[in-house]
């Protein structure tokens, strides 16, 4: 595999904002995201100038919207699309999803509007698994880890008991929040959000307001929101049990305030993700696919052009697919990045530790854990439990969601 190195040095015009990291599989809304966590030429985000141009380009542009039909579920084995081209992974035999295949995949799903009236309940933490008080070995010295992300060293951290939602917050749950409060997300206020290129049936039919120069697979789609994840005309009617996406950290915090819960700290998230195991790479052990069985929704094939989706999903998956970990938590690896409460830092001395498990007191990016459906070992191996990334609090993409916790 190609082990990426990390660069956490900002480019220019961002003095004092060096502690910002963005995985190559995510994208930031603002200029603060200048520091690519992945050191490949393709990684990175908007620099200050690009971001300025980006936002200037948003205004006054003509609109041209597609009529997408949305579903995040790739019906593997039922596609009649283009056969897979040569794969980097000979074990992958499923058809590859290209742009045209994505169109077929989308058009195969029934389009429905979410029925907000059906989802009016706040979450009930009393039903959630308890993560027991204890001293957990967090971080890693794993050779596959990204030292420049401050994944290491492995160290003991004492954590009081808490409850964690077994699932990421779903579209249904977020709809209940919006129904109760009338909340408007930041993507809705900004008027656009980042969508991964292969999820857009026809990029020529959507209004692209910009794209990060070094991560061109992220397209800023006008009108992309949690309700319409691929832009106007798409929908979540058949994705109510999928994680809500296109929600910023600020949106997640607003949901928590309404629901009487909070975002986990990084150390809480990681201790929970480990599922009672110690010093393991994934929530279930050290082998990605034990017995050949998929345990998470990531990328199979060649990033970023061919996703064989042999795990069953091109985009998001329902929050309860695959086996849970030892604490009964689902999809702690893959599917969507999950916002944590901490500020991100790439300084090991400032990250969560035994004496400061809540992370740094301030920063420019909020921490994310878990990786997403875009992660691949060859490119962004951040679906390991110790992996970490960050993004600005107002950023939103189609692969960032969140999960919540409650104190006992
Ligand atoms: Ca997948």
C-alpha cells in the first residue's frame, strides 16, 4: 500500500491556524482548511485565495438543477452497468460504479419526501449502551497510522462511564429536530455543500459553485443539503435510516442542545469504538475483513474513480448495517465521519491525553473520527479507530455526520 505522509503546515494567510487538518476524503468550507492531512498531491483543500474566489463565484451564477432521485444504497449484484475495469484489488469482483453507473443507481430508487410527522421523538439515552468507566489504551503506534495526525503514542486514558448512541444520528432523528425547532442548517444558509463526484448522476446538470483544487472529486453543489444530499431533486425518503449528512459541527451542536445530549470527546469516541478490545486496529480486531466478511462501509476499487462497492454501498449505508462492536455500537468505522466535541490539533502534546482528555482549549477545526464511505487503504486509511481528522465548524459534506452521547 501507499502510506501517506501528512503535512500540517498551512500555506499562507492563515497564521495561527496551523492546527487544522483535513483528510483527503473530506473537504472544508472555509480557508482555514489549508493543511492537508494527506500529503499526496491530490490531497488538501482551498487555500485562502482559492476560497475567496470560490465564494465570489457563488454569487450571480445561473442555476441549473438536475432532477436527481436519491438513494445512498448501492444495490450490489443488481446493477446492469458497466463491468468493472481492472481493479487494484483482485478480490473485488463486483461491477465498478462510475458516474454513469451512479446515475442508474440513483434512478433505481423510489423518490419520496421525508414524512416529518412520523419522526417527532427525541432520542432516549436510557436505551443506549453504557461505556464503562475505566482506563483505556487509546491512540496507536501502528505502522499504518499517520503520526503527523497525532495518532500516537498509544497511552492510557481514564474515562468515566457514559452512554453512547448505538447509531449515528439518522435522517429521521434529524428531521424530528428540524420539525420541532424549525432549525436551518448551515449548508442551507450558505446555499451549497460538498458532494462526492460519483454520487451526482450528471455533474453537467447541477450548479457547481466550486471545487477544492487538490481534491477535485469534491464538488460544491448548489442546493445540496441534508434533505437533498445530491442537490435539488434528490431526497432522503428512502434514506431515513441513513446517517444525516451535510450537517456542520455547529448543526450537530444545535441538535445536541435540543435533544439534551452532547457530542463525544475524542477519547470517549475512541474508547467506545474499541468495543472492549485493546490495541486493535478496528472495532472488531486487526483484520479488515475477517473471513472475507465486510464489517464497514468504505471504498473498494480505485479511489476516486471506481468504487466496486462490494460492501454493498456506494454512498451512505443504513446506520445499523454490519455487525456491532463489543459495546453494541454500529458503524464506528466507515460510513460517515463523526463530529466530536473537541477542537482538532495535530500536536500530540495538546491532543486528548490522560491529563487533558477533552483536547485543546481552542482551535480552528473540530475533530472527526471514524472515516467514511470514501476511505480506502491506498489513499485515506482513516477508518482505523485511532485515526483522526478535522474540519472547520461550519463545513459540511456528504460524508460527515455525528453520533451523540449522554452522561449517566
Ligand atoms: Ca462502500
